[in-house]
DNA sequence: TTGTATGCGTTATCAT
DNA sequence: ATGATAACGCATACAA
């Protein structure tokens, strides 16, 4: 391994000068700095991250906390795209990404402890369950953090416009003549609350009375529970003609239930998803869905987090950004005649 | 931050003793060690990863290199499951995962350089294109590494049984009476070669002559190219009755082409995928596919890598493991009458 | 058994 | 402009 010392020896200067030259700090002559940088390049010098981190308390490493209800967030297409966007932006700025977990050596630690152990510069939080005590502990600490769809006190947040998404979905269904529009909710969360607000707002504007039996509970990405929820809706005396699913993946459960019941989509019943997963473009009939701009959410999160990190001492005020969603009409909502 | 020094001060012992006690090293009295460990726990002591890494040249961090042809490996369901399996096992052993990239600060570096910079203990390589010069550079270095579906000289490797997978697929098609079995290849790679061997072996055993026009080229996960490849097959005078797709996702392109041509699956034509992506369970007709045990591949990779790391000096011989695949019959292969 | 001292590679302070 | 030196937190060889 090539160190500052090696270069110093070769150039006949002190380690200090080499450090200054390489970091473009003042205190070295133009010409010597030039010479030092050239030999550094020739030697293939690279700094040692551990030494830098130890000395500067900056690791240029970001912790990524992706937790969904099943601890399988990587399998979640929406999270994956988001992470990809986040990663791209972070790499541009020279940050590395580390997958956060709860282990240090043989021992189980909290998220915050792991952050301290690894001296992380910041954390990207994209979870479902924001009430996890460990998350609260993290948010209450001085570790810079940015989260998606849930604001922690004192921290920046990126929202996807969940309220507007469902609002648009309902409006679209209504424009096709639907008035019996049911809503299968994902798990209890701020996101779900927002969507419910959008749902109610749309109904109100449309003059459609809310019906409690049209709002049923499921879980995000849960095919089985959404299957059951759909069956519950189908068992109603006055069936809905359109169902809003918790998300695209869970919608598979809904589709299954409809198929079981002998109903064809969209001829017999209409459905709308949420997320805009890419592969649904290839499935017929194309799912009508609320497309979230996951890549944009990831990128914006990165921007905000970098901002928080680099103004850490300045106690900048946390920012909040909302990324618009877009209704993809697809083919699963048919006009009511 | 609580350091060894703080604990030493509190216990009235030296830093060295604290270090020994905490690491359960000999050279400390039972009782003092006990006392030290208790106060360490009370203080919430955690080691400093950077300091440990600097001192010991072990970071307990593994680099993850997921590169597919589009640099979007996180979106690849197969990779995601594999990574999940890998991650679980690595965490059990106290290793962190870092997403490898080619940036250090504002500079672009090679993969190997990044490994050195971060002092990574090992790298998990799951790519499509194993001929990347940077990969070769990495493999030629002393950085422990494990790869999937491609063996680097001197390194352990986990194979998914690609040859047997396609073999089984062809045999299954043949058992349904198919003899005109086409194969749409993924990009040039060892994996593709293996699959082709399985294909030819099966045909040979079945006494079905190979037909060059039944083997066409596409790319893994490439919907558009697989769409085109399928069209090419359909344009043949003597159409195949069954098509092996490069993988499940790419199969969407094939399905599209078939739909365009007015062909119904499996009534008019049969198809078989590869991977066994979970969500295909929810799509009708259920895709017949060769299911790879991605989770197992990830876990086994972790085991082999840990082994390589911990026997680094011992120059252990690289191991090679093959994980079996399983044919999922699904509903997209119909008997020929 | 215990403690002292050194060095890992870097940055930063303070002399020169 | 340049360099000697200390310190970051830890592990370890060695002395007591």
C-alpha cells in the first residue's frame, strides 16, 4: 500500500507537505505541490479511508436503512428503484453506501450504535414502520438523516404525493362513471393516512358518500391479505365497481380473488394499483396505477441528506420536498355504462 | 463517544487491559476483566470501526459488486434475492455490506482501488459480464472474492446449475410431445454457454436434430430484444412449438410478440422461462420456468467468502459449489397432440 | 497479571 | 514555504 510517507520519502519532503499538496491545501509551494501530486499519481496513491475517518470524523459513508414489513425490502421494486436513484447521486458526491443492520461483531446493537461504530455521515431511511423505537432513537440523535414519506422532527424528508395519487385515481374512476369505489388500505402508517385523505377528498368533491364497508384493511405488498380483502369486498350486497389496491404487487392478490370469483378485469370490475412497477407494462391488461417517481425520490433524498451533512454545524432548517405522482391509465379501468 | 480510555480511567487500569478484557484476550485477571466488561457495558462502549480497521487491517466489511448489462442490478429480482441471502449470512458473522462503485471522493478509481481504499475484507461478485478488465484486475489481486456462475482463477465460486436447468426444461417440453424447441439465448457468457450445452445434450438424448435457426440471440432481461428474437422465430417457415426464453423477465418480450402474432400461450405455443421470479406465481397462465435458488446461492457465496477471508494466509484451495435448480411446470407448456 | 509504548495513515497545529 | 509533531482509537509486543 502506498502511503503519504512513501511519497514524502520519494519527493524528499515531509509528510505534512504531501498531505497538503494532495488535498490542495495552502501552505505548499506551487511547484512542489505539482511535483508531489505527480508522483502521487505515478505511485497510484490512494488515501486510507479508515485513517481519514479516524482523523476527521468523516467517513464519506452513508447508511441505508431499508425495512419493510417483511424485512425483504430489496425485493420491493419500488425501494430498489429508489435506492438506485439515491446511490447514483451519492456516488457522484463521493459517498459510499453501507447496508445498515443490527450486528457489530457477534453482538446485537441498535441502529444508532451501528452508525456510531461505523462513523456514518448520514442515514437514508426508507421504511414502512416509522414507529420503530430504534428509528426514534436514531432520529433523536445528531446523526444526519433523511427519510421518505415520513418526517422526523428536525430532519429533512421527501414525500411522494400519496394524497394526490389516490385523489387522481378516484377522479379517473369517477370520470369513467364509477361511483362505487372501494379502497383496500395498506398497513397503518402516515402514507396510508395521506392516501385516505385523498380518497375522501375526491369522494367529497364528487358528491359521492363515503361508505365504511368500502374501506377495508390489508398490508402493503401482501398478496394473501389483499386477496382476502378483495373477497370481503366481493361478498358485499352492493359490490364496488372499482377497487383501489394497496400497491401494484398486492394487486396480484386482488386479481387472484377476482379471477376466483369469475370476474374479468376490467369488463366486470375495475382496479387501480399504486407504485408503477415497471414490469406491469408487460402484463395484460395493463394495470391502471399511480406511478411514483421512485428514482426522483431517491435522488432528491440524496440531495437533502448531503445538504444536512455538509451544513451539520450550521443547524440548517430541515427541508421537505414533495415529488409528484402520475396516474397511468392502463387498461384496468373500464367505463361504467 | 466512549473509548477504551474512558473505561480505563474509570476502572483505574490501563488501556491495554481494557482492550484485552473486552476482546477476551489472555493477560488480564478474571476479576478485573469482569469488572472492565461490566463498566464497558454500562458505559455503552462500542469499538470504533475505523480505528480497528486501521490497526488490524480488517474492516469486517464486504464489497458487493452487482453489475448487470444495464447497471441496474438492484432492479433484477434474481440478484435482489441473492443479495438478501448473502446479506443475512454475512450479518450473522458480523460483516457489513458496502455497495461498491468506482468513485473515491471526486475521483474515478478502479474496483480494486476502491477495495483498497475501504480496506474491504472481501468482495461478492455477481455480474453478467465477467470479462470486465477491472474485474480481472480485482481477481488477480489478493482480495478475497467469491463469484456466482463464473470462476475466477484462485477463487471460490457458486454455480447455479444452468446446464441441468435447460436440460430439464427441454426434457419437460419433449415429454409433452414437443420436438420443435427453440432457444433464445441471453448475452454471450459462461452462463449462456452452460445452458446451450444443456440444450444440446437434451436434444441429443432425445434424438432431436439441432436446428441452427431455432437458436437465436437476445440479451438477459432485455424485453425488446427478446420481443424481436421471438418474432424472428415466428417468421420461420417451420415455427417452433416451444420457446425457451433467456429469463422470466425477458419472457415478457416473448409474450408480447406472441400476443402480437395472435398466438395464445400455451394453446398455440409453449414457453419456458428461467429464474423463477416470485411474482410470476400471480400471473396467469403461470409461467413454466427453471427456478434458481437465489437465496441459497447468496448464502453459500457468503459461506465460501468467509472461508476465503478467514483462511487468507493459509492459501486454502478455492471451492466450487453447484446449487441445483428446479423446474416449475406452471401452465405455459401444453402437450402437443 | 498489569502497564508502557509504539504504530496503523491521516490531518492539523505550531514552530521554523 | 516547509516540516516536526501530536492526536484520532485501537491492538499488541514487550517490559515490569
